[in-house]
C-alpha cells in the first residue's frame, strides 16, 4: 500500500491514489446524495477534498451548490459554511450563487443558514435576478401542491426582505419585485415589501419593454395599496447601478450619460465601472446594444476594456466583433490597454466571420469593416491561422459561409488552405474554384518593367501553402514562432511540415482539380521536383541494379545443373552478392515505410507485391538446395514480380505517368466489369461441363488394340470436371475454340445452340465491349495528359514527404477503411524525423529553408532564371542559417534553376489578362470621375439659377 493511499474503515479514508478506493471528491458527492453525514463529515474534516471543487457532468455544481439544491441537507450546509466555503461564488455554468440554488429548489432551511453568514451578498444577481425577485418569479411556475409551496416561497420572500434584500432591484428587462408580485396578484408579498422594505419602494423608475411600470400593474390589481406606497417618504432620486443598467437595457443613451456624468463629478463612478447585473458588465451591455456614446464615455472615465466577470467571460471587444460594430471596435483598438488575445479559444477574426452568418442583421453592423480593421491595423497583430477548439481556422468559417470576398482577404493575409480541423477537412473543401483561381492569379505579379526589358521579372507567391509552424517567422506578427534560446534542436529542424497535402486534396476534388494546371501550382511542383528528383533517381538506380542482378543470377546460375564456365561462375558470384545487397536495402526501405505508417503501408497493393518479392528473393538467395521444380516456380514468380515492380517504379516518372495511369485505369475497369460478368462465364463453363463430359458406363469396354496411348491422350476430355471446364472456357474467351475436339454428337441440337450463344455473347460482344471501354478510358486520359502528369507528380512528392517528414494522418484518411480501428489508423511506430534523415527531410521541404519568403522571382528574358529572395535581415537565425539562394552545399551552389518555358508562358498569359482588366478598370474610374464632375457642375448651375430667381423677385 502506497504512502498516499488509505483503506476505508472507521478511521481511515480512501484516497484517490489508491488502486481499490474511489476518488475522495466522488465519495464526497456520493455521501451527500445518500445523506451519509458521517462519511461526509470525515472527508471534510480530514481535509482530503477540495470544497470549492466544481463537479462535471451531469451536475456542474460545487458541493455547497448541491447541498442547498436538495431538501433535508441542512447539516451538510452548516458543516460547509463552518469551513468557510465561499457563499458568493457565482457558478460559471449555471450563472447562479448558492442563494439562488436554494431559492430555485424551495429549500427554506438552507436559505436560513445562508443568510446568517457574515459577508453574504444578499443582492447578488443570477442572470439579472436577485434572490428576492427569483423567489417571486418562481411562484408563477408552481403547479402541483401550489398552496404548500406558495407558503414556502412566501416565507422565503419574507426572510429575504428581513435580511435587507433590495425590493427595487430590477432584472435586465426592468422587472422589479413589486412589478412581478402585482402582475401575479400576490397581495401578501406586496404587503411584505411594504412592511419590511427599509427604503422607499420605487414604482415608476423601471419600465419593461412595453413601457409599463410597477404602478400600472399595482393600479389594476390592488388600487387600495397605492396610497400606502404614495404615503411613504418620497423616493430619493438616487443614481445606483440598477438604474444605469435599466437605461442601457432600454437604449436610453442620453439618460445614462447624464446620470453617469453626475457620478463622475462626485467621483462615485468607480463601483459602476466594475458592476454587473448578473449577465453583463456595463461595458459589455453597452457594446452588445451598440451604444457608441456610452462605450466612449465609459472608456474615457477609466473603464477596463478587458474586464469581465465570472458569469460572462466574453470580452467587450469580442462582443463588438461578433455584432459587427465598427465604430465601437475602433474605440477599443485605439485604447492603449486593449488585449487582442483569443476569447474562449476563438480569435477576434474568427468571431467576426462567424458573426457574419447571424440571421438578425443590426443596421449598425459592418462585419466586413471590422474584419478589414483587424487584418490591416498593425496594432492588432492577430494570427490569421489561429485554430479554435475544433481546429477550424477563420478560412474554414469564411469558406463555409460562401463569402468569397472574405476568403480572398484571408488568403491575401497569409491564410493556409491546407490546415485541417478535427473532422480532417481543410478549408479547400468549401472554397469555390473560381475564388481560388482569382487568388492564384493574384499570386503572379511583375516588377512593373516592360515585358521586353532584360530586368523584367515575374513573381510567384506560395504563402497559401505555408503552414503556421512551417515558417521561420509569422508574416503578420514578424515574431519568431518558437523560442530557441533554451532548445538545442535547430529551430528549422523542428518546424518541417508537409507542403503538398493541400494539393493532394485538390487531386480528389473534381471542382478544384483543374486548378492544378495553374502556373503558380505547376511552378511549385517544378521546384519540388527539382529538389526531390535526386532521391527518385537514386531509388530507381538502386532497384534497377537489384532487378538486373536477380535476373542474371536466375538465368545463369540458379537451378543450372551442369557446371558453368569460370567466367559465368564469377559473374554468378557477383550477381548473387549484388542481389543480396539489393535485397538488404529493399528490406530496410520497406521496413522503414512500414514503421512510419503501418496502416497506409498495408493498404497498398504495390507494397504487398514488394513483400512477396522480398520473400521469394530471400528464398532464392538463401535456399539453394531446393528441388528443381521449386526453383523453376520461384524463378518465374521472382522474374514477374521484380519486372512488374520496375515498370511501376519507372512509371512514376512524370513524363511516363500517363501510360501507367492508362494501365491501372483500364485494368481496374476491366476487373470491375468482369467481376459481375464472370457469373455468365461460370454459367457457360458449367453448361459445357454437363453437356460434353464423358459418362463412364458400368460395362467395361475392351480397349482397342489399334489405338495408341498418344491418341487416347489427345482425345482426353477437357470438360471432365468443373475446374478444367472453367479453364477451357476462359481459354475460349480469347477465340481459341478448338471446336474440333468438342463432341457435339452427344446432344447435337442443345450443344450447338449453347455454343453459338457463347460465341456471340463472350468473344464477340464481351471482347468488343472491353475494347470500347479501353479506348474510351485511354482517350480520356490522353485528353487530360497534362493534368494526369501533375496529379502523378503530386502523389509521388507527397509520398516522399510522408516518409521523410511525416504525413500519416492525411494519408490514412484518404484510404480510410472500416477494417482499421481509429487508433490503428493514426499509429506511427517511429517518427520520420527521429532517424538520421533530417538532411533528406530538409532537402524535400521548400519552406522555410529553400524559400524563406515563400516566393520566387523568374526572369523570362534571362533564360527563365529563378532567383530566390533573401530574408530580412540576412543571417537573423544565427550561424546555422544557410546561404539560401545559393543552397546549403557546393553542389547546390553549382545548380542554376530555370523555370520551365511552358509555365512561364502560361504565367505571361495570366499577367496579360490582368493588365487588360486593369486598363478597363482605369477607364471605368475615369468615367466615374467625369460623372462626378458633371454632377457637381449641375448642382452649381442649379444654385446659380436659384440665386438669380430670388434676386429677380426682390
């Protein structure tokens, strides 16, 4: 038994650290619910529990909240109060204090214990209601056993009035205790208020939304009580917080400023700045109502723009963003103490965008203006890629709203299109293709020179593909993303991230797929291919050597009985050693892929082929004493598997990918078509079996001495069993009927008819149909050859990224299968960057090393030379920072990257279109200017004519 665990007996308690005992907090709640006061007292006295702890589902209450909410728990309440539990603590979930829970449950005895506590705030509000007003309102909801419960609530009201509860305190709608009692016809309650109220009762100040006061209802229900109210001392025109809140609830902006200014002059306004009505503070209410003057007045007189309270932690600036109050937001932004931190996990930009989709539109709302202010004001400095609790970014919400203008604005400010939420969906899932194309066009700009000048430049921008953790510094804040002062790991090694995941998603989206041919994306893929091609060629070279050594070893040495010449024997030794080395490297490669992402690896047919090739090759190289028949079979399988793998590997080359796609597409379509058509083929095979098989009769026919054994073999029945019949039928599919060997004489009519139907349906119809499918698929792939090449390149680059950088989550999602549980789909035995492959991972990534500013400069008139801008200032990240433009090694410095001419040509076309549009806009702007001048001239002439007419009259 551990030191921090205890057994449950008369004097010992079960500690949460015990393996067999329950959590003390849970035991405390259980003892309270089961009315086990002895256990409850021991737990409290021992000090093993937190009495302020708030239990989660389904209660969301503290121990005192639970005790006062249940009848017959007075002892528990007394004990908790003796231990000085906070009686004024407002429950964040329910927005109520213990005194409100006691009133709601009708627990008079608990209420008596609470009001006796020194320091209790008897007028604390829950959602705008004091305990007195809440008790009066609860009477209206009484149904069963109303008489008995009414007496309890009347006693509670009397008790609250005796202890000094304010009878004039209204709720957020201007309802006071007298108002509610008069409306319900509760004469006894009204008499309690008259008798116990220490201050004069105000019947006229507070009005509901219809403008009715307590006097109106009292006059209707109990007119005889009005003289008693009027005979009391006149109500002093005091300015309290309730009156100020009532002004705000009725949008009486001028009255609020008038009375609040009076308090300021008396220097009595400090308490009002921090007051709340149980729902909001004054600044929160003013902001929510859109009262610009009130907000300005409160801020000018010292109100904290970031202040909230336990019942509402939504900061005023977030309320302004949610409602789209631009003028109020400007006042907050200009305030020197304002905070722009996230609110409840949401950034101000997210709150603003989510507010755009509200059904009720306030005339004062200008969400677009608020968004522009937040994005463009340098003081705000908000991360545009900030994720909320669901990992949604602002771009997710804008795209989901279908707000194309907002999507464009966010993309211009550096929003990433590839960030996925908890449902594994990127913003691309909802972005309109036309909108994305517009932004991609904006990513191509020039330096303003004429296209014929030598200094003419085309700029390509890729910031929309940069993940927040994949940049050396945030574009908006200009602050390094992570503090590396106490970290021995190089910063840029820790922030590598996949860069083609968004493009991989576009390959699966029919609407966005055509955008993969855009010059911005094709130029990005070109750069990625230049970085990754060396790894691709190394992989092909290694496997080609393995294939060559394996084939030569099988043909020249494996399974050969006679002793070969010395030269051949020496070559066999060399090929065997080469095959063994290649096999070891292949095993290492496949093992690493398996450990990086087991589920993705095992879901690939090509990987299963490689596993089979490893097994067969290992058997050939390690087990030389096998039987000759076994060697022949293994050799055949190894040659086919290794050659098929080589074909698929070479087919990954972008220029050859179209042909591999043709092969895969046609094969898969044939397979799907034949999957259900094979029913008919099997039916014909069984029909042939029943018609053409030889029936063995009981009487033995003596052998014909004139017939040789060879002739008997040739007359062997091909349909003697269903298996051979099916094989023969499949052979007949190709047109090899060999009708002469089929015995139609047994059933001449039936067999001929069925055979003719077979010839018509299978070799003629089926084969022509398959040929038509193949031609159709091939033509379609050829028509989209360029797009197919881009898609193949994206998949290849993404594959390398997943292995070297790590991208398992997205890949598992794309091949999601019900056979794999969710915890296995995200399984990674090793992380890619755990091993000594960081240089390779760094080689694959463009951000942040190769393209630190997420853009390139192409000079079309200098043989399409690519220049890479340096970060500012150069060498900011210390001695480890490399010469990015020239590369990190002497080999890269010798490379001179040049962009493909076709990409440059397409970029020029887009620039030409943009220039044409800009000229049209320029003419349009000039016409608008002239129109405005003519309008001003017309107004001037009208004024002159009016002046002349007036002078003429006089």
